C-alpha cells in the first residue's frame, strides 16, 4: 500500500482508529489492522522472482507496526507536524532507515 494511500485511509477513519488504538482501546485492533493490510501487499509481491515471503512477512510486520505507531502518535500530538512533514519523515525513515536520522 503506498504511503499516501495509508495516510488517506487513516485520516478517513481517524476518530475510530484513535479510540481503538488509544490507551483505553482494543489491544487486538492493531493486529487486526495489520492482518487486513498484509494480504494485499503480499499478493502483489508473491509473483516476484527470488522473494522470500517469510522474510517479507517480517518486513511488513515491522513496517506496519511502525506506521500504525507513528500515525497514532501524530493524532495524540494533535498533528503538530503537517501532513506533508509526516509523510516526508515516514518516507525518509523507510528509505534511509532510522539510524541515519539519529545524531549518534
């Protein structure tokens, strides 16, 4: 799922996601959300040559967990970053990795 599509879906359902993923929400909802997205992405990738689908499953788990976490945090922080800034940050983190963005 392209990042902009993910953000659009999130914003359309923000009031529900914020409650379900919040401190008093449903702890199983994040898993349900990931499980609803993963098959679509896996289907696109399954025909690619030399793909280890088991490894892709872990990559998707990591990525979707991070995306759900950062989107939840964005709403908790009342969108203190613009949508464009958040999109750019998420894209850079996915493209470059986290370590390039930490002052170590």
